[in-house]
């Protein structure tokens, strides 16, 4: 039996978020190791779901599950918490002898004292495994540079945004690992960087400039001797020395081919660069446009506080605008993360009313708290499984939640900060989307994977928040200065 070791440390870090992402968040989402890990991930549309499928199909391979840890995107990880995960993965690798190793990483992890800790993790892994072939998968928003390649034998990234190909990405890398172990390929990689940090608002692979780049990368993958070609938009809110878009190419024993392909893809990025910079309407203008639409559900998104971009689910801009217009049509607001409010709602019980504030709890820097009078409409335990096309089947734990009625608006409040990206999220809270006219959500592009077919229109608005569209507002310290401030 050949032996494959797998591990996962997946977190997208917003350097500008005031809320750190500690071990408690990892333990609530994904914190697994050992044989039971396969059952947790089996049948899910995730990287580790692909590993579970590999383990079931490849009878001549034995899979050992080391620490698999993932938390929702958020603020930097405390150094001690990161070090605990790193050391556990490295120790597990050092304790065995492996024919191959696969890591599921994000590529935009940050800690409070290290803007690029995945380099440290990769170095620790390489020390532990020596010359054993190592494959690594990355998110499309990874902030990568040439130093990342030094410890990796083969790597690739998601090809879709919204990310519906996590499992396919891992499956392809596992195939390449098997070919390496069987001495059928000899991968050599090259990375090229774009001289800009790109906001991700216009980075969907369903349309626009990123869709064109994805097609070009696919054309390179179809060429002889090209093993892998990925384009990475980068994560603009990760203040890293490796910030910015990039292209990564692996060729079979042909370093010049890899370098040429990566350079060509980055040049294609360069000629499309300015198309990534867009302007969004104000919350007031976005709501007015939504109400002017014909029949059907219209979603109004607040991407600047999108938890999957490191938002804090606490900014009040869109909510305040919504209360100002006093909509008479069925309206849902999702969501605020406020554990104290949830506790008050559960203590009061369904049907009870109470007064408090929403938003501006963690910081008033994005707007002052909004006073409300709320009636408790529904209480839940916050547990469901994704049914939409992204991370299908993955269990989600929001902590306790409450649906409050505020001036006729259904407002979802949760104990944890997570994006409402899946229809099961709303089903949990008794929300009938077919009867909802205005669906106001702290979300961005991933929301479209499940909800574009369900909505008449989706409108993004520009409200203050830690993931704002105008990157010139952000206090970068580590990103190369030549990459910002960005064009007007």
C-alpha cells in the first residue's frame, strides 16, 4: 500500500478586521483528525470531500488524516493558535513515512504578527517530509509569490468564483500526485505577478474579465506538457508582501514552458486590470433601484461587510438605509452577528418584545449603533447542512440564532459571523424566499451561486465596512507600496 498524508489549514484573513479568528472558530467549523474525518467530509463538495472519494476508490493507497482545520474568513489568527495547528501538522508528518502529501490551504492566511504565515507552514512541512512529493491546493483569492513554490512540487487553485470546484481542484492534484509517485511526470512550476492589488467585486468567473482569464488558463491546460495553469485574483484585504493577482503554471520537465505560460497569463491580466475597478451605488440608491424592479425577489448586497471577505456582520449602513425607507413589501435582512442580542431574544422567548441596538457593536468606525424595538419571531439552534452548489453537504453551525421583526422587517441575528450564502440558511429561519420582495444580505459574489436563479436581480451597494470596494481607504503596511494607492 502506498501512503498518502493529508492535512488542511484553510482561513482567509482580513488584515483590517478588528476581530481576531481564534481556535474557537476553527473548532466550531472544521476541527478534525484521524479516521472519522473521512466520514465528516464524505459526499461534500470540498477539497477534503475529494480526498474521501480518493480514499474510497484508490485501493492501493492508504490515506492518513492529519489535522484538518478551517474557520470562516475573518480577522487575523492569533500567533499561538496558528503555531498550534502548524506544529500538529508538522509533527504528524514527521512521525510517519509517506509516498505523497496533500495540503488544503487558502493562500491568504494572516496572523497578527505574520502577514504570510503559510510560507512558514510550508517550510515546516518540507522539513518534516524531506523529498516526499507535496501537492497543495489554493483558493482563487490566494496571495502567492515565488517563495511559495520553493517547498511545493505541484499546486493549483480553484477555477471558479463562486467557488463551486473545490472538490474538482483537489481531485486533479491528487491525480497529479499519483502520476509523480509513479514517475510518469516531473512537474516544474513558475509564478508571475500582476503589478496591482485587485478588488474582487468584479472577479466572478461567470462573466467579465476574470471569466476571460479563466478561459485563457484553460486553453493553456489543454496544451501538451502543461500540467496545471491557475489564475489567482488575490485577496485585497490580506495585507501581505505577496498581495496582488498572479498566474501559476506547472509543466512537465519544461521550466521555460511554465515561465512563458505564466508570463502570458499575467500579461492578459494586465490588459484587463482596469476593468476590475468598479463603482457601486449607495445603499439608498441600491434600495430605490430594487424597489423599482418588477415582480420577484430582488437581493441587495452589502459586500463591504461580507463575512467571506472578512466582514464582521456588524456594520449598520445598509440596515439604517432600509429603516429609513420603511418598506411595506416583505423584507428580510441577513444578518447581524450579535451574541448578546441572541441571548436576549432566547431569554425573552417567541412573541416577546424588547429594545436594544443593532450594528456598531464592535466598532463605531463604520457607523453608529441603530436603536430598535424588536419582536422575537423565531429562535433556532443555528445548525443546518448546505444544499446549494457551494460546499454542498457541509455542516454549518451558526450558534444560536433569532429572527426579529423590526418595523415589519425580518432581521436575522446570529451568535457567529457567517455569510448567508445557502438556501438552507433561510429555510432554517422559516424564510420563504418566493414570498420575499427585498432580500438584504451581507454577502458578495459567492451568494450568486445559489441565489442568482432565485432572484429577479442582485444589486451590490457601497456601505462603509472592513471589505470596502475602495481599497484606497485601507491602511496597508506590508503590501508592496507600488501596488497602491489604486486608480480612482
